[in-house]
């Protein structure tokens, strides 16, 4: 027997519900494939339990707490660029480098360091072409070759710049952007018409560095002193200095020998870290010298070990030999460290006069200052530039734009 709605007379469906008076809610659309529906717990209305997180915008129902997959549990980074990711077992701290950089730039602008117009740009313009990225090109100008030519620095003022040289079919450009710490950006730029250049002279040599010599006298012994303090604390911390001579044993002498040999490791393994090499050799020389002193006849007499003379004589001879080898290695390292590369670059006009010179500022010749840096160091591209620049300029002067295809990178 059919059943009908008492209000409108419409036949009821199988569930006894009138489709007109009590319509069923429309089905919710499925979540997009890129954002799958979350298994929100719509029954949780109290404080979140372990592993439960607040869902402010559920797909249906009131805001609730639910389980969030770990890959979607992220906390937004702060304005300083630091963020945190957390699940029920782990806490991961992340750093947004871009936000951290923006915060640092904003702080420098507010504090008055540097120039707000350039604080957010690259300091050394690495990977950029002078023309057209830094300097606008002239009519029909086309870049031919560019070199990372030199590094300019004055370490006493914490001043540094990186010089690039570019040859185009119209000009020779040299640009050296840099900075002085806490003061701001610096820039050195030269621009020559290619038709007016008679030649380029480059000299690459070495010069004595007083700054490096002072560092070898102060920094290297300071680093060595820290290491030696730890060694002495490790080997001799339990000694009674009133009876010092009776407490030294063979194990301590052997450990001094091992630490001395270990101090030579930086000399053979580190690449061009001359100050660390020198500090390691200082540690080595002191360890060998202490080992020699602990085997002298005067010291052994207090230990009543003078009867074993041959062994101690042999040990002293080995220590003297090792000290001589260490002294030779330290002398080699010191010479290499205090003589640094030096570069001198000149552009000459067709009349033979020097139109521009890039060279270091000499300590007692300030009146002859050229670029204002006490050191001009060559780079990995300097040797190639020395071989090619004159040839490129000659071809451009003789062949014109037809030489571009020959030399263009």
C-alpha cells in the first residue's frame, strides 16, 4: 500500500521521506586532485589531543580539530626568515634565506648603513656582463670577451672589490664593484674607445706583505697556544709540580711525539691555508722540543734513569732531527705566506702614453695612488686575459666587426 505525504500528497520514497517537504542535501563536490580532502574529525570540539590540529575552514560542518598529514604541517616563517615545522615526534627549524636577506637589508636601510638604492643588489655583480647588464650598450655594440680579471683589497680597512674586464667591438671596459665594511658600496670603472687603444701591458709578480708577516707573528702562535694548552692539560693535568721530574713516564713522551707528528698534517693536506699550516708546525716544534727536554741528562738524573743512556741518546737524536725538519717546513710556509701575488695593468694610447693604470698603492708613495687599494691580486682568468686581450684589440682595430665572430665567447 502506497504511502503519501500528509501535507502535499506526494508519494513517499523508500525511506518514508517526502522529496518536496524534506529535500535531501545536495552532495558536496569532491576536493580537487591537487588538494585531497583532509580527514577532519568533525566530532572533536574540545582542545586538540596529541596529533590533532585546528582546521579553521573545514569543507563541511563547523571549525574543528583533526589530524593533518605531516607533509602539510608547516608554520609560516617570521619576518626574519626563521620558520618551524612540527609533528607529533619531530621539530624541524628552517631558515628562509630570501626572507632573512630582506630582513637584513631592511635593518641596514633603517640603521643608515650603506645606500638604500644598492643595499639589495649584488655587491660584486658576479656572473653579470658589464655590457649590457651594468652599462648600457652604444649603437650596434656587441660584447666579445669578458674576464674576471683581478681582486682589489685593503685588509686594514676591510675594503674589497672584484674587477672585471670586457672587450666589445666598440670599447674596452673595466669595472670593479666592491664595498667597505659598514660604510657601503664602492665602484671603480674605466671606459676606453677601442680605436684609441695602442696596447695593454700586464705584469704579474709577487710582493712582500707586512700584514701577513704580522699575522704570522701573532695569529699563528695564538692558535698554536690554544692547541698546546689543551695538549698539556690532557697529558700533565695530574702532575705534582713539586715532584715534577718523578711523574713523567714513557706514555706521555710517546703522546707528545704523536701530537707533534699530527701537527704536520695541515701542511700536507690543507690547500693554501698557510696560516693554519704555520700554526700546526708551531705545535709540532713545541711538542718535539718538550720531548727533547724530557730526555736530557739533567732531567733523567732526577728520575734515576741515567743508566739507560743509549736509548735516551737515540731518542734525543730523533727529536733533534724532527725539530730540524719542522723548522725547514715552517720556514718554507712563512716565505710562501708573506709573499703574495701582485698584478699591474696598464692601458696605453696609440701615442705610447699610459692612459690608465691599475696597481697597488705603495705604503710610502701615496702621491702615486692609482686605484686606492694596497693589494691587486690576479684571479683564475688573469693568465688567459694576458694572452688574449692585445690580440683581440689588434684584430678589432684592423678587421672591425668581422673580428667579433672569431673571438666572441
